[in-house]
């Protein structure tokens, strides 16, 4: 039998499975392809709040029973929300699989959303929003996304805002689930040690019979790519350092040159041997923290550089970042540097797929973004093929200094952003 298999349940729910028979654990994820970008005006933060509320009591289990059961499994049960998906997952020992599926099924289908729990959990999410705002590194990135994608749902905070959180009620949650959660949007992803012959019928009983309460209430999301904005945005705040983001256009998750773009990002600011880290931290001591990251969505993406520096050093830091961008465009990488980056990427990829959680994540993402399984062998061979010319071409396409958007939080001398 192939290790990786895909099944479609009676109602259209997709199941992707990968057996890893040498392990003693299994990870199961419910991936709903609905996230923050699918919320209407006034619903900001609803996907994330719903993810919290799924753990707050069902018809059969109270919130504290759910917590105790998770702990007694000795495993991990959690959830997370992104701009495009909401995910509930468990990771347990293989012999606990039936109990884990029962728990997931109960939370997913039978959460009660009682008004008392809703009010209590709102406080928790308001604290979470406060935590982000207290952390300048997180907060500047949130502000930056808002400026770059102004008015677009991808530019919103996943947590919503205090004002929208306070307004959310039980009816909002129920209506959102009825409108957005339906079988065509669900992917069940399983990786680890399991028996397909017993697990598949169990998943079919749990999720294959699921039908939305009313088909007429379903509202499939309509997604449109954002148009990215340029400019300089300054948020003065009394902090010891200035936290700054530089933004450039990125690529959608399925872009033909995605492997080259991820390599470019790693080489430019993805690790301690990257150009930005070496030039800005090691050579000049301008920042303790500096890195670049790619955010890839189904139809668009961004490349963001983050750094924290002293107010006096900010001007020099901005100059160095601009210079490094231009350098990569005009010359591309040295072959030794490219080989090192490719090895770094391959290592990160392989280490990330050693455990059941990493595999479960990858299976679901492949299914949602590409509709097919992408083997590790295929990914490694794509990375091997990347040439210096390709990296330079991607740098010329994406890294346009004229399109650099800057967001700064902290003490900001006006002169820092001239040029």
C-alpha cells in the first residue's frame, strides 16, 4: 500500500493520510479552509473567536471535562487560525486514536456556545489582543500589514479589534458556522501510526454524514487579491528601540517560481548566515534582531523585513537595507552562497517533516493549495534545480526599492526615512 492516500467521504469531505508505521503517535487535523479574510465587515476576529469557543463545552462535555480529557490522553490538543484556514488538531499515542477522534468530533459538531462562556472567553481574547499590542515586534508587523493591504481583509489582525470582540454574540457565531462551515471546505489530515481499515470508517461516521443545517444559508467565500500600498508610516511611541518593517510584494502560495523565491528569502534574511543578518548585525552592530519572511496566500503574498534598532541608527539601517536589495538585483548570489542556502532550506524542510505534526500540516496544506500531494523528493529536486540566474530574476521582479513600504513604531527621527 502507498504510504500516502487520499479519500473523499460520502459528503465531499476530503481525507488525506500518511502512514508512518515506525512511530508510536498520530496527529489528526481538521482544516476548514475559512479564515480571517473570509469575514464580512463587523465580523473581524470571528474565525479566531470561534476556534476558542470550540473548547468551551459541548452537549456531552463541559469546558473543564474537555481540558481534563486532553490532559489524560497525555497528548496535545489545540487549534489555530490563519488568514485562510481554521485548524483543530490532536496529537496522541496511536492506541488513543479512537478517543481523540471522538473528542474532535464532539467539539466540531456539538459545541454549545453558551452566552456565559462567550462572555468569559471574550475577556481572554481581549487580553490576547493586549499582549500583541504590548509586544512591539508583533505590533509593528500587525500595523505594517494593515498599511500595506489597507482596507483588505488580509491586512486585518487575526484577533479582531476590542470593539468588534465586544459586539460578538451567540447568534453571530451560529450564523457564521452555518454560512461558512460545510463539507466542501473541510480537509481531515492524518499522519502517524494508524490502521486505515479501522480509521477510515470511523472518520466516515464522524465527518462523512455531516450535512449543514440548511443549504440556503451557505455563503461560499469570495476572495479577491489585495492591491499593495506603498509609503512610509510612522507610529511614535516611547520605547527603548525603534521597530521597523520594510515591505515588498511577494508571491501566491502556488507561484511557478515559489522555490526560487523561498530560496531568495532565506539567502536575503532567513538565517544567521543571511546577507541582512551578516551585514546589519554582525558587521555593523546596528540591530540585535533582523530577518525577512515570506507570507504566501492563495492569490497574493508579501515579503517583509523586520528589524529593531536605536533611533540614532535607524537612518543607517534603512540605507543598508536598500543597498542590500539593490546588490542582490544587480549581481545575484555567489554560487557558494546559493549552495549553502539550498542546503539550509533542505535541512529545515526535512527536519520539519520528521514528526507527525509536521507531516499532518504539510498534507493538509498540499491538499488545500494544490489539490495534490507534493512528495519530499519532488521538493528537494526543485530546490536542487534553482540557479543563480533564477534568483537574480526573482530579485529583479520582486525587490523593487521604489515599492518599499516602511512602517516604524517607537522613537522615530523624521530624517531617517529621507532618500
